[in-house]
C-alpha cells in the first residue's frame, strides 16, 4: 500500500490548487464530454477520484433530486474541498450525494446498482487498473456505461505525469489494445474512443445479459 500512501499525500498537498474552478477551456471540453454521458434525472452515478468536486457538482445537478452520486477519493483534503463545493447542492434532498474516502479497488458496491461510472482525470491514478475495472463492472447495471475522460490526449497526459514525477510518475493511460483487453477481462466492452491532442474520451458498456 506504499504507493497509495504516497499518492494520498501527493493529492492532499494539491487540494487547495485543485479546488479552483476549471478554466474556460476545460469547461468547454467538459460540456462536450458530459453531452456524451447520457445522464438523466433519477440515475445513480459512481465517480471514482472525485478530487475537489467540480465534476461531482455537475453530476448532482444532472441526476436531480431523485438521483444519487457516490464520490470516492483517497485524499481526505480533496474530499473536504468536494464536500464544501457540493454542500449547498446536497440540501435539495437527503441521499443525493455521498462521499467515501477509499481506493476504487477497495470499494465494494452493491452489485448492478449504478447506471454510469464517470472517471474524469482518474484512470491512470489507479494502483491496479484491472482490479479497478472489475469493481466498475460489478457496480454497473446491465447496459450501464463507464466513461473515461481527460482534458488532454493520452500521450500528453502520460508525458505530464512522467514529467511531474514522484507519486504519479508511473501513472499512465494504457494504449488502446491494452485498455480494450483490461475492459474485456472485467466484463466491459470498449464502444467509443476519441484520443485527440486536446482531450481523451473512452466509453465502455456492460453487457445486458
């Protein structure tokens, strides 16, 4: 668990910086991504690696008072920032959003309980990507979707993490063939992949039967 501990400290130290609002450029990309998520009122959404809650706030608005968002993060300080950001939205109704401090790999969801999993700027930070994807597959309802999104392309994200070094030096988005294999092994099918210099978007679906 040494890598997780190092990563927790790394993101705790960045919590104040990550609490800032997204840039206009990132917000435009997020609008494009969220338009592909297909979220509707009343849906249940899992958000691993919620960070300071910018996307969490959007998800809470998208699923409405009848929906549920469960947000995970390993950084207590990130979760504190997320709770503060989303707190006023959470007053709409009990149970609309909840926060858990844990790794995705350690999360034990009720089987087939979520309509979608939104992984924004998160997948590379998993200690064990195949294990995390298996948790996602368990969490999703049949026909449910996983969305993997970044505000830069795969090569740019991987190069940034390598340059940053430290706890995230080895955090990388897998190549398409490797990602497809990991998804298949977890019981998910890659159905869409957009990898441009300015953004990365992948969608996978759990079989209906």
